């Protein structure tokens, strides 16, 4: 299985540095305690719309994942290796979507040293938290715990060069100091700098926190400040109150400066300083064991006017085997707006076969291509074949302002290997 | 196994305070409800009925509970008399034990090798009519097992296969109900370590590896309409309105060139072949309601979605020093950006040669 995955990755393209790292890391796999491996093969027939012309194409995609945990090396705890990669073939040349190519999403080795006081991650990874938000990075990330509750993390490396867009920078570094007094409660201060062509592309400091104020009240807040522009790029606060066992209400507010999300190296970063503010609230009510209701409304203040955004969603467990959902979303911004309605249902025929379907209708305030909305329906069947194998067939049909009519067909077959439970049970 | 003092369970106690009650099993409805108290009163040992537990290495394993033949060893008369309701909750439709999903790694066989007294962990026996049966609290586990390091590092998966069985409060603090997909960025920004308890990075990468993975997760999982994915359905039709409603939300995952690459192929950018003009009339007329300068001040990210070609951008043609476009900078610009900055940034030199 493992050799098979390596073979597939090697076929993706010239990812020699990553493959060299993979080869070096491969040796401990044989001694690993827990191995999870996944393979997902997909075949998709779908249309694409390009400047008024519609054409159909076929995409074949292979996604692989590997997780090797509990590798036993003296002095290192929780040593693990993670890999996530994909490759794709397309029948269309110059497709508006991604054509025949592939890439590695994640490939890193991670472990803890000095009785968990220092944890290190090396390789292609997602750095999350604080000003980094979710930064895909080729580099190193370390967290040093000074005590049970207080620690500092730091990272440095090259922001992952996208195969589909230009990179936001060549080098990024940053860090976060945090205090974690209890599981789930944490406050932190953070810093991020990205350099592009030896010029600052982004330089932010951030504060963030999440706290269970009372056993039934929690607060989440964060803010990111652009040092170069001396303005708040992003700030938000949310307060959740669990009024009753089955009823929770929340209020939230946010401010963003969208122009500060452009790289400082973009020509457009000099033209405007825009603002977006929002405030609102909502509730989640588990009406019965079978039915839940979610409602949310927020008022928007954007440059050029005001807007409104609302969501209503209910999920109903019809029987032990069937669940349905109804959703409505309203978004109205200055000069435009959209109403989106959706219904879905999922039904398990038996322990192995599940059917699902959804239909979505969109009503536009301003027509696009002289069309006032769209409607798309999707139906899928999933089959848990057994022994780690599963399969899915899905098709959708609809009419949209761009495609007029659109039909897609997706076939997926997946395989999952895991020795986790056997190993876990033997502990 | 060594006993540990209560004081060593500080983190657990903190969590228990948050949790309120810990833990209560949920899942399939019960079908058989034996009278444990009556059996104890009759002087029976637990293992009289549960002797199979000696060989059970994981929860959810078949054969944990006594077979009917075991019960009939004493209660055959009740069955013969049709008194199914003595044990079966639905006497009209007596069923077997419900299939339980294994949510915890627990090896009864190994525990019983150390001590065959069930009461060490099972502090309370299930009572008849009690729909949610008591299971040993986590504090009994920590009474023998020292998991302080795992606890402080949030490594719950060593024992817990599925934390959703544990009703922690407030629910939104831990559970993924309601609109968690939309809420989770703010939560993960502060407590990514809590996310790591159950999710590896590959789970995040399904959506967040946008730089290396072009397939939307909605395309990979069309069979999961219950998941509140961001780009579900006909997002293409909605995308310009969604972007206007929250420009920064797009930028958090997609670089501007993600927009320009697609818009170029749609012949919407000035550098595309035979470009189309998507702008309204009056776009270049000063004072017009549709004047591009006003629109740009309000929504510069949308301009960048087609026109960001660096120094080759058509904006530079007019907005360069000495050009007809005048000074495009927002108010207060020169206070933050001295002229000495120009020579350090090639982007500035596009207009300030």
C-alpha cells in the first residue's frame, strides 16, 4: 500500500526536494505503531464556461493521504509523519479550471522533545493561529511550553508557492505567545511578516482570545493590526450564551479593512482604504431531539452604503435513517443582492448504502446575462463496500446564468487503510 | 496500577466544571433494561452474567452483554409466560442489544487481569427506567492512569475515539452544531491546539490548502449536503455579490491572481485577447454616478480582481505622476508613506519614476 502511494506521487511531477524529504522520512515507517493511508480516485464530467462558450471536459483526480503516528524514537514523543498529495489529468487544454497537474498539500514530520516542552514541525504544513490565520508554509514551526499554561510558538519559511497563482511572498516568519489556562480557553499575541522581492508584503500584529467566562457563557475575540498602514485589518468579537440546555444565543461584531488583505506590493494597495463593519446576532435552538433551528442576522456597513445578511437553517431527523435540511440565505449589499434557498435530504438504505440529494435555487436582485437566478439539483449514492473500500456516484443538473443548462457527473472510489484501532486496543 | 491522589486531577476537574456532568452516553435507544438492583439483592456477582467481559478487549465488541440463554437459565418461566416486558423495553417487539459505536479505547480484559472487582470503575449500577445509563466518570480512569501530559497537550485521542459523545458546556465551545463552519475561523485563531485534539492538518487541508489544491471540497464530497460548505451549489452566480458583502473573506484564501486568472480567460481583463467591457456607461466620466474613481474608493478589491497586472496595470497609464488621472492615494497617505519609500518599492516606481 505504502509503495503504491509513493509510486503515484512520483508520477505527479518534479517535486524532487519534497520527494527527497519523503524518502528520508520513509525509513521509520516500518517501525511505526499506527499507520493510516487513504486513496481517493475521482472521475468528473463537467462543463466549463469561457467567455460565452460552454464545453464539456473530463477530469481524473487521485488524492492520497498518509498518516504515520507513534513512531518510536528515543527522546522524541508523538513523532509522526503526515502526507497529503494529489495528481490530476484533464481532457481539456487551456481549461478555466486546473488542467493536468498535481501538487503536495502537506508533507511534514512532527514530534515533541524534552518531555513535551518543545514540539517541532518541519516541512510543508499549515500554520494556524493568531495573525498567521492559516498560512501554508514550507518551513519549520516550533512551540515551546514554559509551563503547563504558557508557551511561545515561532515559524519561518517560504509561503507555499501556488501552482495556480503567484506567491504572496518569498519568505514569511512570525510567532505567537499564548496563555492556555484550561482546555479550550486561551489568549495570545502574535506577529507575522511576509517579504516579497525584498519588500514588505505584509506586516501584522494580532491579539486573540477565547474564554469560557461562565460555565454557560463563552467569548471569542481577535484583532489584527497592520503595522505599515497603522490601521486595524481585521477585528471581531463573538459572545455565546447557552440560555437553556437546548437554546443558545449569540451576538457578534466585526470590522475589516479589505484593502489590507491585498499584498502591500500590489499596485491597488495605494488607491483606497476601505472598511467593512458588521454587527448582529442569532440563536441555535435544538427544538426536539429530531429538529434544530439556526437563525442569524447581521447588519453590514460597507463603503458605498449598507447591507443586510441573514441565514435561517433547520435540520430535521425524520427517522433513524433519514435527515433533511432547509436553508435560506439573504445577502443584500449596496446596488445588488441575492436570495439563496436550499433543501437537502440524506437517507441510509442500510448500513452500507446512503442516498442524498439537494436542490438549490438562487434569486438575483440584478440579473446576470439577462437571467434572474439559477436552480441546481444534485443526487448522490454512496456505498461502503467494506474492507476499507467505498464508492460514490453523483450527478447534478441545473440552469444558471452562465451555463444555461449544466450537467455534471462524478464517480469516486476510495480506500482507507488503518491499523489504529488494533494498535489502540492493544495499549 | 498505582492509585493517584485527587489533587493530581486539576485539569480534569477544570474540565468537569465546564462539562457539568461527565460523561453520559448517547446513541441508539435501549431495548433491554435488566434489573441490576434486583440481581445484586439476590446476591449475584457481576460476572455471573458478564463472564464474557474477561475476553473483551474493546468497547462495542459483540458478546459483551449476556445472551438470552444466560438469562433463561433463571428466568425461563417468565419467557414461557410471555412476560417479555420484564427485561425488554418493548414487550410487543422485543429486540436484542443495540449496536454501539466504539467511542473510547477501553480494554476490559487487561483491567480485569489487574483487579476483577467491577466496582472499582463502575461506581453506580444502571437503574431500571434510566434511559441514559451511568458509565464510569473520567475521574475513575485518572485515579490510576496519569494522563496529565496528554491532557495539557490536548492529546485526547489516545483513549477517546469520538469526543462528540460528551456533552460539554457551553455546547458551542466544543461542539460543531449550529453554523460552526462559519464560526470556526475565530475559534481556531485562538485555540488551534483544541482543534488538534481530534483533527490532523490533513483535515484542515481539505479546504485550506487552496494554494496547492484547486478542487473545491464540495466537488470531492457532493454526497455530503449536510455539511455547510462555503461554495455549495451555484456559487459562480453568487460570487460577485458574496465578494461585495465581504471582500476580505475571499482574500483570506484566494490571492488576487486567483480572480484575474479566471477573469482573463473570460476576456474581462484589459490584457486578455479581444477584451470585453464589463463597466457601465459613464465609467470614465468625472461626475457620473458610475464614475470609476468613486467605485474604486468603495471596492478596490473588485478592481484588483481584473486589473492587477503590477506596473502594466492600465491604472498606471493615467494615475502616474504627470498623468491625467491625478493623485489616486487616499487621504493621509503621505503622512504614513514618506517619499523615501519610493526607491525601496518597485511598485511605487511604476508611477513615480
